[in-house]
């Protein structure tokens, strides 16, 4: 009787072992699926960032490519960056360029998204036309806008003169007073499709019943937008603004194609200054230091903005 009872209970005591083996196998399968993505991130994101950080602490210049020597200089590159007379000008231009571009893109993008939310003939065709700035290569857009904003033969000055708004051509890209404004205008034009697509998709997900209920309570027009549309769009707005800042703060090819950072550093930003120091002056160490500062600024803004947005969502 005892032998039979122990024989019956033995398999029950041994059941956790196959279950543990199954769990281990599931973990291995999960890690196997994640491994390619991890290797890709390390190879194409992790290594360049680490290499850039290392270069910022070295005297890495053009001669390094021939003799292979890049002496360690500590914080000298960062000290030289902060003492650079152009640094503060580039930092201020970066702030103005980012704030102006994001504000213009978001306001116009929201207005167009609300407009296209209404059903009317050819709305789909017109929405597709809005994607054209997105489809064009950045350098091509810069070349076209450089012709449009040209002082003597540009299309914009010809139009403004023709309708009598101006008497003399405006030096959009050659004057330090207007160059940054012109670059911001072009960047707004380029960023509108991104804002419209995301905001329009967010508007489509808002139930019509909310607006009907709001009308019963007197929430129409601006009140409806402020108390229904904007709160419901908060997650989408967060993504649009965060990605917009991260993208705008590192814009390089547009400014290079339009003004090259000039005139008199009027459109010089941290991104263009980093490019100039690395590939014009061939001071790769100092250029890496400046790009690391740019990364830290973008990271700090992202953390502050996400934390503030999470606190606002928690408070309702």
C-alpha cells in the first residue's frame, strides 16, 4: 500500500521541473527576438554616441587621420566651445529658430487639421498635396526656396512688389535682420505636413458624441475646442511637440542650403556650428563637444516636457 501511494505521488512532486524548463525556453525565445534589435541599436546608435563622447575629450583633428594620434585633453574642448564668441549667438539662434518653428508649425498644422476635419469636395486630394514638402528632399526644398527668396529676381519679392506691399526688394537671405526669419518661415512650411497628419489622425479618434453632449451644455465654437478637442488631443499634441523640438533643434541641411549659417552668423545654430567646426575647420574634437551639448539640451527638454505633461495628465 505504501509503495503504491509513493508511486502515485512521485510524478506530482516532479512536475515543477518541466514547467521551469518551459519557462526558461520561453525566455530564450523572447531574448532571441529582442537580440537583433539590441544589436542594431548598439551598432548604429550606441557606438556612434560613445565614439562622439570619446572624441570630445581628445585633440581629434585632421592630422589624426594620418598619424592615428588623438591625445587626451580632458575638458579643453568644452572650455573652448563655451569661450567661443559664436557659441552664445548660435545658442540664441537655436532657441529662436526652435520656438518660432514649433509655434508656427503647430498653430498652422492645428488650423489645417481642424479645417480638413470637415467633409467637402476634394478634401482628400488637398490633404495629399500637403504632403509634398515632406516628399521633397531637404536640399531640393532649400534650393527652391533660395530662388523664391532671392532679393533681385526672387518670386516672393516680385509678388510683394506687384501687389504694392513693398517698394524695394527685401534682402531675405542676405541681411542679418531678416535671414533668421526667412529660415524659420521655410522650416515652418516643411514641418506643417507632419503636424497636420498627426493632429488630423488624433481628431478623427474623438467621438462625435462628445461634441453633441457639449452643445447641450453650451460648449460650441472656441469653448468646444478648448474643453473637448484640446484635452482629448493631449497625447497626440505631446508627441507632436516633443518630436518637433527634437527634429527642429538639429536641423542642418536646410540652413546650410539657404544661408550656410550667414550672413555674419545671423542663422548660425548649434547644429550648423558643430558641422562647421568638424568639417570646415576640421576640429573634430571641439565639434563633437558641441554636438554633445546639443544632445544634452534636447535630452533635458524631453525629460522636463514629459514630466510636466505626465503631471498635467495626472491632475486632469
